[in-house]
C-alpha cells in the first residue's frame, strides 16, 4: 500500500484518528526500512518495503477494530503521538492493554519486559479481503 493510500484508507477505517498520528506510522515504516528492518525479514527495494509495512499495519488496525472496537483501535493508532510506534506483532497485545484500561506507560513497560510480543500470524491485506468477503456473504 502506498503511503497516500494508507493515509486515505486509515482515515476511513479510523475516523477518530488524526492525520498526524496516521502519518507518524508512515514515517515509522520508512524508519524501519531505513534501518534495514523488513517485514517478515524479507528484503525488498525501499518503496516496496515501506508498502509491505503499511499493508501489515493497515491489516493489523483493521482486525484490532474488528476485535476490540473502534475506540480501542483509535487509541492504538494514536499511540504514535506518544512516540510509541509498535511492530505489527505487538499491536494486538497493546490493544488488549488499552481495552483493559491501561495506557502508554503500561505498554512501554511491557515492551521493556518483552511481554508485548504476540508472534502469531501477522495479518495481511489478503486476510482483510477475505474477512470483508466473508462478512458480505453473511449479510446476504
């Protein structure tokens, strides 16, 4: 997903999120690639690598919204305003912390303790598409 599309689609997904917080995730994806950190450890040309990170972030936020609700999803996105950008495998646990009433300090502590990671499958855009199709099928 290109940065412009990520910004547009995230604004639709998370209406309560500021453009600034969404743009910070784009900046974070670029920082990760600049540091040679690649999604799933697969090196790609820079713009493709940024797009891969943004795909993963969008899919993660999409499923967080499905599981925890729009308010918690917005809180996770807004963590970037606290300079707390996380990796996709940390987002679900962060959402649970926020849903349970915790905040950025508890998430930061869990990062330091190494208890924020959830190394299950990182959601992908294909998972989002399949979920949308399945939900539409249930509506018929």
